[in-house]
């Protein structure tokens, strides 16, 4: 028997770029936050996005895939911009990411934007239209029995939608070879767990325990597979999130330290300075004075 979906939130949200563009503010609207995943599809005009201090410029037919642990800001757009942003939660996307090989995930993280061919664009637009229709039906439906069916239909559609995007991405990156080793499996499980738990857990022992392997063994495998240590991966997620909160939120340093599960503000400050060379206060002041300019990573 299907559990009632009466109080369940739809698995994704679709927002038009025009609607979003009309709301952006002085520092650039936070289009998606660190707890969500999704993609931007530019259908007409141009859009400039800021993510992790890198600028991405999208033109008609371009897609930007947003992975967890960072904010994406809408910096500017052309007057004729048209497109959509589709957002979903980690709970929805992590089971899907677990089916994608680790090398593809690393490529997505390092090169998140790509151009669709005309055929691929038509396919993605068809998925977008179908998803929009089913989403509207679900939101407007008042009959519980039909809402149940529509909700699980949305779940299935979300998975098909995501894999269609990944297929388009892989067609443009044919040289990515699927991993076949034990260390690849360990690395992939680690990255998925890190995306979910980095706000609370920074110890390698926690992530090793989740996979029922020793900390030393896991650390060696992660380093071999990615060229980056476990502590460096954790710091990347924690510092990226910290930078975004310091730059674009009104939360105090103490509140940020608490959110990231540091024992106190002082401990967080030392951790942040160790990895950035600045104290949280100094970093925030530089952001306000506009001294730290983002690098241009557009194509």
C-alpha cells in the first residue's frame, strides 16, 4: 500500500529565470543554497552565475549543474533572458548520485557547465515541460488517492530527468572511464556522505566507520583515487560553506561556528584562518570592502 503523500513536499521545484532575475539584489541573489542540487538551463539570452568565487557565463543552450555544498548567485542577465532553474534536496538526489561513477562526479564538480546540442536541448525541454505539467497537477490536486500516484510519478520523473542530464553531459565528455576498483567505490561513498554530513562531522574516523573500514585504509584509498586527502576534502566543504555564510548572510561568527558544530567561536576561527590565512572577521570585512574579486572561470 502506498503511504499517503498528503503532507509530502514535491521532490523538486522549478523557477523561471525571468522570475528569479526580477528579484536579485545588491550582492547577487542566492539562487540555490548549499543544501540543494539542481541545474540552470539557459534557453535565450545570457546569465552570469557566481559559485565558489568562480564566474560562469551561460548562453542559450547552456546548462549549469549545481552540486551540493555551495551557494550559487545570480549576478546578472541580459534583458531577453529565458530559462529555468530546477532545484531538489539532498535526500532526493543522493540515491541518484550513488548510481553515477566517482570520476563523473569529480568532473561535474570541476566543470559544471556545458552546452547542449540542438537534439539534447529538445530532449531536456521535453522533460522540463512534462515535469512542469506533473508538478502543477500535484500541487493543485485535492484527491488524496490521485495525489499519491502523482507524487510517486514525480519521484520517478525526477530520476529520469537527472539521468537524461547526466547522459547529455557524458556525451560531451566521452573520455571519462568508469572506475572499477575498490578505492573508487570507497571514494564515491565518502563524497556522498560528506555532502550530507560535513556540517556536523569533520573526522575521518566517522566517514570510515560508515563504510566499516579502518580510518587509515580509507584515507589511503581516498588519496590514491582523488589526489586529495580526506582532511582536505572535508576542509573544502566546510570552508566553502563558511565563506558563503560570512559573505552573504547576516549570521554572526558564533552562529556559523554553532551551525558547523565547532566547540566554540575561537576553535572555528582558528580552523578558518588555518585554511584561508584570514580570520572570519577579516574575511567578512574584505568582502564588504570588495577587495576579494572572484576569478573568471567562464568558457
